[in-house]
């Protein structure tokens, strides 16, 4: 069992929106810190922000195909996720989830990646919400990590 440190920080600068307005999501960026086990270049990395819709989860922001090697003890990013329309409002973010998946594609089809991440959600009023987790491990048998926002 890993010792995950989970944090959420909300940053609200001066806003030009009227009181009561609910700003739309305009950007999603993620940074990774690889710890002592790197991600292979042949391992696909998928990042998703998803919203529950009945029994299904629907993508609201997405990025895939990050086939770069992330070396031991290295910082990687930012990687921007594409935000789908209609863009979610800030008040709709709680209850959504962030999902990270890896898909090893090497001849041996295995990879273990130990990492931390910082996820930034930016809204049209300039406010941001930051989420981060530390000491995560993904590999070919446990290749998905999810957290509720």
C-alpha cells in the first residue's frame, strides 16, 4: 500500500465576473514528477477528466499518446488536456474524476512508473484549482489511477 499524500488548493484572483456567475473551465494542465522508477518511452500515457452520466463516465477533458520516456527523478510537463464542449462550470467539477492510465507497448509489455502529479484546472475568471498526489505507482497489472475531484 503506498502512502499517497492528496491535496487540493483553490486559488481565486480578483475576478471580472459578476457575483453569482459560475466560470467555465478553460484549461487543464498536468505536471509529473517521476520518482525512482521511470516511465518507458514505449508506454502510452492517457489523462482524462470525466463526469458521471448515469452508469457511464464521459470525458470532459482528454490527452493521450504521451510516448516520451520520463527519466528517474525528473520533472515532465506541462501537458495540456483538450477541454470538450460544452465546457463544465466550476461548480460542476466536484464529483468529477481525474484518471491516469498507462499502456505498456514494449516487446515485454511491462513497465512500472513511480510518480507524483500536479493537476491545474483554470477557469475563465482566472481562478485555478490545483490537485496533487504523491508516491503513486502504476504498472502493467495496475495501470489505472483515479481520484474524485
